[in-house]
């Protein structure tokens, strides 16, 4: 499953630009890593932009859901920013809370990792995703 999710990730132009890497995906769980780039990922005060935070939480929720339900799209998504996102690397972890036939509920956390590898929770998210049957030609089949 990890290989499939990594292949799907490579088809997303935004994920390639951001440098989002899939480091885990199996059994209703997923993990992503992204290196901080001060020149184009920060907001006005120099922290990771909330849009990037949301993108990581949304993506990891979708990948976790995909491991149990195949292709999914988000129908609802929320983000809670807990503390300023300051780090060298950002690690997002997502998990399926409940998977049904028509909806998949997922939860996610985003951690900022410093130079020493210590991680601090900076944001959480939740998502409701819906399984979809259509797959564009450029996306690997689940």
C-alpha cells in the first residue's frame, strides 16, 4: 500500500512543489514529512503558513482513508492551530477513526521537528471523506 500511496503523491503537482513525502501508509494510517523552506512556506511572522498546515493535514487524512477505502475526496475538513509552526521538518500523521461505505472519518496531527529531532504538536485536524469510483487516467489505480 505504501508504494501505491507514494505513486499517487507523485502525481499531485502541489505535493511535488511542497516536497511532501509519504513515509508511511497502511491499515488506516498514513505519515508525511515536509522540509521547511523559509523563502516560500512562511506567513508574515515567519511561521509555517496555515494554508500549508491545512494542506498537510488534509493530505495525510486522505491518504489514511485511501488505505481502507480506495480513492476518496474530502467533503468536510477542519483545522485547529495549537501553537506557532516552527521547525526544520513537519511531520503529519493521520488515522481513520471510522470507515463506512459512504463516509470515512479521519483525524490528523501535525508536528514540528527541530534540528535535534524533537517533535512538538502544532496543529490537529479532522476530516470526513467520501469514497469515489472515478479515477483520472494520470492517477495510479488503488
